[in-house]
C-alpha cells in the first residue's frame, strides 16, 4: 500500500476540484450513461474482449490444480445464482465470478494494458476480472446481452482510467489487478443490479476495504499471481450485495481522505481519470497472440518471425535476446530454472518463450504445460539476455540467432503483435484463438464454433443462458495433462 504525500491533496494530483468531483462524476458515468451514448466501436471492442476472455477461461480448465480449485469453490456452497464459466456448476455470483477470474488468468493469455483517454498505456489486466463478473451478474439478474455489454464497456472505461491515472508501476510491489479491478467490478455489478448513486458510492466504500494484492507471486513464479484479480471480482459483487441491504461505506471512497487515491496511487491524477469522460471509452488495448507475460512479447514476436523465416531451434548454436536493462533485471529476465509450477515459470520467462517460439512459431497454453521438456529446457537455459536497449524501448526487443553452420539471423520488434493501435489481431485471428482455446479445453470443433457464434451475438441476446450452456465442458478431470492436441498458431 502506498500513501500519497500531503501535497497531493492540494494540487499536485491534478487539482482539488478534479479530486472532489471524481466520485460523483464517475458514479453518474456508470449509472446514468444511456445505451445510445456508447459508441458502436466501443461496444464492438468489448465484444472482442469478451470473446477472448471466454476462450482463456475455457483454457484455464486445463491448468494444473484447476479441477481441485473448482471443487473447492463448489464445496463453499450457497445459493445457485450463476455458473462458473465452462461448467454447469451454479454457485453464489461472487463465487462464480471469483472462480471464472482465476480460470481466465491461468495461462496469462487474457487482454491486457489499460489505455488512457489520450492513448496512454499502463500495465493492467482488467478484462480477466470484469468479464467473469459481467457473466455471473447477468445470469443472476436475468440481464440481456445488451445490458451486459453496456455495463462491461462502462466498467472497463472506469477501471482503465483509474489505472492510467494512478501512477502505477509494475515494479512497485503493488498489483493493480487487485485494486483498480475491484472498483471496476463494483461499478459493473452496481449497474446490472440497478443501485442508485448512493448505493454505488456505498458499495465502492465497502469495496476499498477489500482491495490489495502484490506482485510477489509473479517474482516467485507462483500460481497465486492469479488471485488478486479474482478477489477483486469477488469484492465487487460482495460490496454491491452489502450496499443493497443498507450498509454504508465511507463518504468518498475514491478521492476522500484515506480513500482510493491516497491508499493505492503513487502519483494520483484525477484530472486524467476524468479527461474526456463520456467521449472516449477506455479499456484493455492488447489482445494477446501468445500465452505469456506481455513483457516477453517483443522477444517472442522476434523469435516467431525468425521461425517464419525458416530459422529453427535445432539450428541454433547461440541465442541472444536484447532488451532494456529494466526488463533484463525484472521477473521475466530471471534464469530458466523451472520449479514446482513450471507452466508459471514458463509464462514469465524471456528465455523459455524465445526458445519455444523458435521451436513452434508460437507459444500457447499447451506449450507452457510442456515446459519440462528436457531439450526445450536446455535451450531456454542457454539463452543469453543482453541489457543493451535504451530504457524507453520497453516494448522493443532484438533476437539474434547464430546457427551451427555459422550464419547469423537477427530480428528486431518495436511494436509486438496484439496492440489495437499499432499491430492488432484481425477478427479472424481473435476467433481462431478462441477456437483453439475451446478445443484445447475439450469442446469439439462444432461445439466450439457454436459457442463462438453465441459469444459474438451477445449484443442482441435476450440473456446469457444459451451462451453459458454452450461453454460447458465435458465432465472429467483434464487439468495439467502434458499433451499438445491443438496446433493452431496465433497468429
């Protein structure tokens, strides 16, 4: 937790007026924005994030210990309000949202990178919280697909603005998936529940008492890295439930004394959070083509391009990856030494993902599950990380491969695939990613395409029941299997 300095309340944070107006303007934005005030383009981008997150949630059923985690959630019991994504198991909405969020984050494959009102970018994983909350609360409330989508657009917009205006730094120790995501989840649940403004503000006050999380599990390559965003989902639903029975929160849980800005923002910018509110709709801007930390994507992209040029892992006598000093010293630059959860080690390793991309031309969940392959592991361990790039080139990497016959191949990437502005995935690539994840999880190709059609049709759907029916996987444990049954490459 970071406490803002005293002067932040008197002008260094963008001015006292923006701070004082923050909660009222954001509450009105969430609750009073009409469907016809949401641009079609913002709604369509939300459909893309929804489709992508659903595929990632299905793939999450194959993660080690997923079966045990879902059994644990089912054992908590309670009223059958909403289904866990990919199952027929109905539980309290807050539990279904929690489990769905863990599944979505399992292979670090879901949308990322919050975008600000002027195109700013900050590390974030918003969609992995908001989509499970949206599906759970829509099923519970009997909401239409259109109402779900409106709530998702508005909640993602709010959450991205808070993330960009918070001064967040991924190496600060805090994990904003457990902070800003909780505020967004609360807003989404409040919109679908139909709370008034006072109810939403009370719910935010209750939510901030539950927020937290750190990046320590990422540095330690522990599966607990998935939990902050899941607890944020649970916190948002729980906060709205409490507010709706009359529980009060603090008067101003966002800009007030000891509120969100003071507790979770290093350099709060409420003016930026409010900039062009209602005109520009923000959200996660990157749909990942590869299953790994975004920090590894520039070098992974470069290695995949070398693979497309005919360079293969078995051809390499030496692999060098050039990145910034900060990236090299960060969690993705650590030596390759898989431990108790090798699929997590792999997802956060520049060395492994570069070697895997040279071997396969892509990195998907099935490749993370095969991270203990001896040959691939030996190659990953031998990859050299060179901190040679300028500090500002954090989304740039160069991969250099020296082959056994003495040839040298190089590839430099400055805009890795997936960013909607610079190098977006096509609609076909997004759909192929969903289908590959669904089939990897256990859906037949026919059922996967049926589910995809229903997901794309959410804007016109009268409810989410048919979609959740189509997403239900065949029963039986599949988590942690080391097979690689799906070989689609995205892109």
